[in-house]
C-alpha cells in the first residue's frame, strides 16, 4: 500500500495528529488534546507550568505555553534519555487517545499496511523531522526529478507499531 500522510486536523487522517480535538484521560484528569497531555507530561514536577498548559484553549496554545518554559527542563538529561522519554510519553498519549475514542482503533486498523507519515514539509527541521517527515525533491543523474520523504517519522512509527499490536490482539 501507499503512504498516508496528515498535516491538518481537518484532513481525512487529521485524527492521527496530536492537535486533533480528541480529549484524553490521564491519572483521572481530562485533557483537551493529546498534545496538551504530552506537553504536561514533559513538565512533571512543575505543577504551575502544567496548569498553564492544561488551561490552554487550543493545542497550539498548549504547545507554545510549554515551549516558553523549556529552560526548566532543558539540560536535565542527555539527549538520548530525553528522546526515549518523549517517545514513551507520546506512545502513552496515543494509547490513551485510542482508549477514550474506540472508533479510532477501527480507523487505525483501516489504514492497513500503509506507511503513516506526519507531513512536516512546511516545518522541515528540528522537531518537525523528528516526529514527521518533509517532502523533498531529488534530481537523479539522468535529470529526472523525484519526490521523496526525509525525516525520522517517529509519530508515524508509533502509530504503525500500535496498529500492529492491535492486529495481533484481534
């Protein structure tokens, strides 16, 4: 199968994004979006920051609230530790999203064997190409121009791994 990419929550696969309007429950508290929960998880031990993030009316506002406090958590751990923790946090957010919205499990399974990609072509650097991938054009030796993806696509990889686990459970 081909690729499934998403950029906007209003698109066919926008529900795969953390900005989608799907509430999630964590430790008996509800969060407006997976993005708000993910950002709050990063600031464990900083309840005032978590409160600010959680109070944000939109997922982008939650993300920006978290970003302005980045110095509080920067340099606490090595980049490798930080990355592993972020991946574990994100996985938990995705699983909680599926738990709160069982219809999304069916939709995820409906993606079959497609590669799932968060399309970050408009922000092809930093966290964009960590969580997603950007479309790039390559010129082949014969002059032909082809479009390909570049980036780590960690969010897509998490969704595909969860999809495989769901398959094995059924």
